[in-house]
């Protein structure tokens, strides 16, 4: 494991020190980085298909039991029934998937005290998942709520 000082020094000179942090987990699992990245890419594609198809059966296949959700917006499909996800960028490393996403949908349900407006909105997110046993096991996200509020209020 790299020390914080070593990681910062490596970053300053452009060395790929952070990838060294991922190698021990891959070595222990017996997987190579390419195989793990390919499996995680397929898993992300299945997640996107489940979201865009509103496919509950596929969602059950993609998520581990138990699944740990840190943050997020509850009931997003009720608020934006035509929700659509586009992955703009993705990064795979060890047991992690990171994606920069654009979500679009029509505001049909009350949200943050704003009654349905019928407006088409775009929601930008950064999502990080931990993968375990070939499934999404844990999730963190950053959501541009301020940008969404501006769209809903017409600002």
C-alpha cells in the first residue's frame, strides 16, 4: 500500500501510483485487470439496460444482496417516469466502477417541494459502485441537485 506522501509525489510527476493500490485486490482474486475491467463493463451495460428498460427482473440480477446505497434520490422513477440514463465516461479499477452520467426525464411527480412541471430535465451525476461476486454491492453518488432545481424552477 502506498503512503499518502508517495501517492502525492507520484501524482506530481505523473506516475500511475494509484493503480498500484488496485493490483493487490486483483492478485488475490486471481483475475487480471483486463478480465475484471471487461466484466465490470458488462455489468455497467446491464445496469444501464435495466434502468432504461425499467426492467425489475434485470435489476434483481445486477444488484447483490445485501445492496448498500449511500445517498441518492428515492423514488426517482415516480418523479421522472420516462427516466433515461446515458453513461458519458466510465472508469474501471479493481472492484470499482466509476461513471459520469446524464439522466433525462420528464418531471411528473412532486420533488423538493416543487409540484410536477412537465418539464424535460437533465440530471448530472457521478456514481461509484463496489462490485462483489459480479454484482453491484455498494453505491455512492454525487448529484447536481442545484442544477436540477434551477431547471424545475425555470431559472
